[in-house]
C-alpha cells in the first residue's frame, strides 16, 4: 500500500549509485577520442602503473570511511614505510625489510585504532597527531635525505616490478589488482566485511547485535596502515628510491577518489571497487591533461573542481531530499488531478 | 546580582542528590577554565628548572619570552579565527593555507595600485572564500572537512593557473616606495623596537573575538548551534547565518595571517601558509576546544598557542632538531587531548 | 488469564544497578512466564528502562541473580542475552539507515555458504521475517533510508522476531505507529503468546496494557512496588502505585477563551503534506489538533513558524498578515513551536538548563550589542520554580535530567519567550504523570494569561480535556471541528480515523 515502486526514481537512484562508472566511461572516451597519444598500450600501461600506489592505499582508506572514521596519516605512513623498506634493505635484505615495513604500517594503524576505539579520541585528532609525529620521525631518521638504492639486485627488483607481462599488466599492477579484488570481495561477500558496514551505519545496532565495534574499528585502522605500507613500499621498490614527500599528495588523491566513488564520510556506504575506478578515472584525467600539454596547475585546479562539485552535489541532493521527506503520495496525486481540471 | 543569590539558594535546596554537579563548584570551574594555563605554567616551570640545572640558558629572560610570543603570533592570528569554525561544530577550515597564500599574492599584485587597494583586494578575496564556504556548509550542509579541502585545492589551482609558477615580490611591483615599505612593515614594524606588530594583531584579535564569542548574540547563538544544530534552529536561531559567519570570520583572520606571512617572506607564492591548517587545529584542540562544538574559549585557544610556543622554544634551547620537535609535538598533542577527553567523561560530560 | 502457563521463562532475584550518585534499580524481583505478556510500567526515572537494559545485556556490573528457565545465567553482554533467546525492540529506531533491509534484519547472523554470504538464503530469510509483521511487500535490498518511519518500526519488530526469541522485550513499541498498525502489532503479540513466548511490554499507555497484558508490574524510584494480575487491578490503582499517592482526576477544564481573534489561517498548503487548511484561534483559547501520525499536524505547525516553506495560503496574526521566513522571524512575530522530538530538535542536551531555557530569548537579552545573560536569570528562576524542574540547578547538563524534567526545560524555553501563539506538539509524550500534571497546569496558566495555545496531541484524554475546540486532521486535510462540549475520547478518535462524521 505504501511502497509502490517508482520506476523514475529508482532509475535516478541507480544512476547515482553507479555514477563513478558513468564518469569513468565519459572521461576515458573523451581522452581516447581527443587527447593526443592517449590510446596506446604504452600510455595505458603508464596509467595503470601510476595508479597502483594510490589504488592500494585507497583500499584501507575506504574501509576507514565505511566504518565512519578518518585517517589523515596515510600520506606519512606511505613515506615512512617506504623509507623503512629501502633503508633496512642494506642490513636485512628485501626479504626482511619489506615485512618489517608493512608490519610497521600495521603497528601505526594499531596505535591509531587503539587511540580512537579505546581512548575514545576523535580520529581526526588522532591521525592528525600521528601525521605530525611521523613527519618528524621521517626527517629525524633520514636526516632530511631521500633514500635511494643503486645496487644491482635492487635494480633487478625494480625492473621486475615494472616488467610488462601483458599489455597494461606489470607484476606490481597484478599485486595491486589481486589486493583490490580480494578486499572488495571480502567487504562485499563475507559476514565480517558486512559487519564493517554495520558498525559504520549504526554503531549502537552493531553493538547490540553482538558485533565488537571496538575490534572492527581497530581492524580498519590496521588495514589502512597495512595497505598504505604495501602501497608505499612497492612504489619505492619500483623506483628504487624513497623521497621524503612521496606520500604527500596521496591523502588528497585518495580522499577525492573515495568521495567521488560514492563512499560517504558519514559511514556505512561505499565500496573498494568504486574507489578503485575513481582512482583510475582521476589518473586518466591527469594523464590526458598532461598529454594536452597543460601543466600541473591545471590538473590541481580540475581535481579541486571535481571534488568540490561532487561534495556540493551530494550536499544539495540531501538538502533537497530533506524537504520532501514524509511527503504523502496520495496528496501529490490529488494535486495533479486538481491541476488537470 | 539578585539572580546569583537565588541561584545559590537553589543549590542549597538540593543537597547532594547527585555527586556530579554539587562538587562542580566555583573553584572547580576556575580550575577547569584555567586548565590549559596550568599546563602552560607547567611548561614554564619545566623551562625554569632546566635553566636552574644549567641544561639550557637564557630561557627566563624578557627577550626570550617576547621571542616565544612573537614566534607564535601568526599561528595565534589564524587559530583564534578558525576556533569559531571548531566552536560551531564543524571541525576545521582546511582552506586556510591557500586562503593565506591567495590573499597574500593578490595583495602583492595589487600593490601596483597602491597599499590600500592591495589590502582591499586581499580582504575581498578572503571574504569571497569565506562566503563560498558559508553557503556550501551553512546552507547546504556539505561535509566541512572535505568541502574546505576541495576549496583549498581549487584555490591552489587558481593561484598556480594565474601566477604560473611565478613568485612575485612586493618591492618590484609596488606603485611607490612608500607602499612597499608599508607592506613590509605589516610584519616588521616593532613598538619600542621590541613588540612586533603581529603580536599586537593577535592580542587585539583575542580581545575582540573573545568578546564576540562570549558576550554577543552571535556568540551565544553559535554556542547553541555548535552543541546542537537542530535544536538551535528550532529555538529561532538563524543557523545558516550563524555557521556561515563563523567561516567568514575564519577566512578574514586567515587573510590577516596571509598578509603577515607574505610581508614576512617578502614574496607572494602559493606555499605561503602551508601547514597552518593543521597547526591551528593543534592549537585549538590543545586549548581545550572540543571538536564536538559549543565548548571552549578564545582565551583557551590563546593558551594552546602559547603552549606550542613554549614547547618549541624549550626544545630549541635543548638543541632538539626541528624534525624531532614535530615528532614530540605530535605525541604531546595526542596525550593532551586524551587527558582532556577523559576528564570530560569523568565530569559526566560526553566525549570530546 | 494465565491458562497457558508453561513455566517461568526468566526470573530476576534481588537485581540492582548503581549509577554514579543513584541506585537506578534497587533490589528488584521480577519474573515472566512463557506464554504471557507481562507489562512493566512506572514513571520516567522509575528504573524500568534500566531494568530492561540489564536484560538486554547492556551492563556487566549489575548485582543479583538472573535465571533463564531454572538455570542461573549472567547477562553481561548483548551476546549473552541473545544466546539466551532474549530479543529487544527499542523505542527509538535502532536500524542502520544506509544499509539494506536484509542486512539490518539479519545483522550479526547473515547466512553463509562456505566463507561467502548466501544471497538466496538472505533474501528468503528476510522475506520470512518481514512476513511476520505483514511487510513482505518490501524489497529486502532497498536501504532503510528509503522507507518510511512506520515501515522501519515494523521492520525492526520483524528483525527481533526473526531471531526466534523465547523472551521478547518491547519498549513503547507503539509510539511511532498508527492505530491500524497498533492493531496489527497486537495481533502479532497474541499469536506469539500462543506460541509460548514470554513478552515483557513496557508502556506509558494504560489502555494498551489492559488490552494486551496478562500481568503488570509497577516500579517506582528503582524499586518494584507490586506485581498484579491484570484482571484484579484498575487503572486508578495502577496510577496510584506509579505516583505513590492518590491522584485526583487531574483532567479538569476551565475555559479562558476570549472573543478577540488571535490567529487566522486561510487555505494554507504545503504540497504533499497538507492542503487548504483554514481555521482561526482566539485569545486565551486552547485549540486542539487531533489526527493520526502522518496526518500533517506537525507539518502544519512547522509551516506556521516558518521552518518549512508554504505553497499557498495566508496567515494573519492579530489581523496582520505574517509570512515568517524562518523560526527567528516567527518568534519575533510572536509564534513559537514546541517540537515533538525533544532530544533531537528540542534541546541542546550537552548544554545546561540555563543555556537551554534562555536559548529562545537571546535577542531580547542583547543591550547595545552586548549579551547580558544575567538579565534573564529572574525569569529563568521563576520558570524553574513554576515548573518545579528538578534538580533546580541552572548549571545542570540537560542530558543528565530525566525525561519529564527535560520536557519541562523545553516548555520553559518557550514560556520565557512569552509568545502570543504557542504551538505544543505532543507536550507530554513519554513523560511521567507528575510532570504531565505540571505541564497541564502551565498550559492552563498560559491560556489564562491570554496566550493562544495550539495543542497537537495523540493523548486523547489530554486533548479532550484541555481543548476548547478540537480540529481533526486526516491525510493532510482538516476534516472536522468539534466544540469542547461535543467531544469525547471516542468521538475524536473515530473522527480522526475518518469515521463517525456524516
């Protein structure tokens, strides 16, 4: 009686829900048609390679948003773990340094998570403090110098990671895709994954249903730390160097992608795969801008405009929605009848 | 005064039915309000002890105290303005860094028409950003952090598009030597050769904004809006305007900060103001203002700014490197906030 | 009445729970049998919510013994309670809005096939749960935020039933339901009873209890007063047990209506919410508005005070046309609105009594640009006395007060404004009888002083006894007007349901 399906409305909902795929297609087609030297294997491989780091980092960050928190420290975790991964190689080899770096990322996430879940401090503050502290740590440990490796075996690893196995596919891209696929399926198709959504959607409900909300919050921060670590270490290994600001732009990049992809800051909504497509879309866009011969400044400007438009659009939609909540369909019908008469 | 008499009588009428508020007496209130200055005093004492032990020198001198205030004055200017955003329950204004950069660079550019047009143009630019934030967040309820981050990026893009990787220098552009000198003195002028102008700006702003927050209709309505937006709207507060105004105040103090920073560096560039967003949040939160909104004060924020200054100064005197200072500052930040959150909870208040 | 008495499903012996400063539940013995509805009543702050939360496993530091069947158990977490077959239905919605119906209904027990979720089973199981509450037409995959509040309430009940509980605790489950839906819910409860469930039913609404309960337990000040069979008790006795003293019939009416017109509304519409509403109200009059939830009563009030835009019509206050753009504007004109949602729209729970009471008159306390809070103290203290807000401490955080006292603070906020027209939307919902009496007295006093009161209420005895006239709204239309002399609870209710009017 009350809930007759409204086909026009549900079509709009469907479009909105899948907007990132539509956006991606539009951007991709535009670049393929108009951008010079865009649509070729080499360039598309470049796009896949450049997107790999942020795509990995975005996995954990999306989970953080889904659970209704924020992690501002991912940028510095990327740099921190990259420096550990390369810096310790001299002493314990990649076999030791990579796990140590990734575990370090996880430990940072654990600290963030404990402070948020157990000490009950706002995640904005916790991760802001963590960001400041890590920035200091990075500079203290390195003395302000980038870390780079120039041994043959390091170059060998670097070359292997960038090896084009198939068109568009290098080992590092494969690792990224496997991670994304695994975590996307985990979040979508398993009970534990859905519980993250429930904790973000309504903490109280989740707790009453016997879901340990603190544990899930901590787990989300650990995931964020670990994926930031993996992203950072792999990127550094492929370029055989870790600069002290390599993670700086990632925070903005990943937040933009998650939001454009439809993950809500308020929690309980969104998905890893959508964030990934959004990352790809941004990279296609940036790549195209450069191919058009436009500079970095255009890229920054357009990135800002896109994010601002999406945020404003979402705010405007819910602003409009608020005005019609509770509207009685039969009264609207009555109005139509009156107007026709 | 009649009101307070009645109030006291009433408190006697309800003897000890609940531990929470009966122990919350005037003394406790003073301590709670001064809490952040107690921490500042601790740092001061720590500095004095370190000096007495001979670990550091020249801590407790008038000159050093002035240096401390001088060093944090620009942060203070930005933080007391951004505090309004925090107080309104909207966390922080992340567009502050590029607001500072943009207003600075516009001022330098407009110096070719003279000093006052330059200032007017800068203020207009700051006001514009403030108004954009006001509409998006106040009216359409956009998420404040993400929205201001986006605005920060757009503004950065605008600066870099218009002044394509160019740095512009006031002394080369200014219409007259006078205009260039005056602009230079926005930061450099010193009263009695000692007290810098930024310190004066900060003190004036603290007095003015503290008055606005505690003693005006806007301030009181902002408090209720920060604590409960919906209830405030249903109490006849024009919440859209109140929230919008807090973002405008923030943008205007950021403009002053931008002019000062640009005057200091003698160059208009996109990176002027970088880092001021997070630094200001740190000061605000250490100063006892909680992100939940409606709680804290400008005086407290000033305390937070001074603590950061003391902390930096002591660490520098100790010979701690700039980068290690960052690390320690981050840790102290979390610890202070954690303690604050815990004390609020034991007071029977909600989380920070 | 307890013909199908199978045995004790849950019993509590000497259970206590202490909060800082108060003993919320004090040495309570309580039991519920399988196959019965056991009502739990008491004023706000009597401890029944706390008792319920103990059963739900929200506390791990209660004292005393709890038996499930004959086995002693500790209910120290929600998981423990669930394992013992206890399910709760909360007064406030506890669903996750951005998530789908199926995920909400099956939270914590989503069926799995191997390590992955079993989509087919999820669909079927959700449908089964929805069917129990007559909501099987809902698509399990749509999000909660897309369905109405009534539907959500029923989905929540379906969620609890879906867990096949042995013991079901319901806290005011009917507060957001329409009359038809309440009937449906009672049908469900009766069938559950037949299947041998033990049901604990918490309500303020005595007629409901007489309709559905087998036994009733009254609590006051954290203590159990008595448990009685429903057949051996009258509502007067129950009220007496709840309040602790004999109450006179507190519904008495005294008309203060004057002949001078105060408010005139002509053809006011907000499309989709209410259409072409016209009425007038006089000085000193209490004008009741009755209607089922969703009839457009609150929406009408919101347009009158400028919270929502109108699509057509005119409003005259003292013969001057007003078009309030927002609530601030309406207040200036002299119309105030007390919201039905005390906690979300009414009060700033984190601020204190003083700041809440003065919130509406901030502009009045500004003198030469400076806000003089102290100027409002005399008025504030007067109101605290008049409404006997307890504790009478202006510095007390409102969130720590009991529901009744919170409601008094909310009313005090609007009395401080001294409006010409005060719209009260469910002014006594969820408050105890003591607070209710105080609020009714204040309403009468306001009318006596010449204010016009528009009283929107689902509490029929309250509406009928306080109002000079009652307007009936149904499905967005104003369909009828009744004089005080002509209305009784039955006639008003029938009218609101669209019956009994020729």
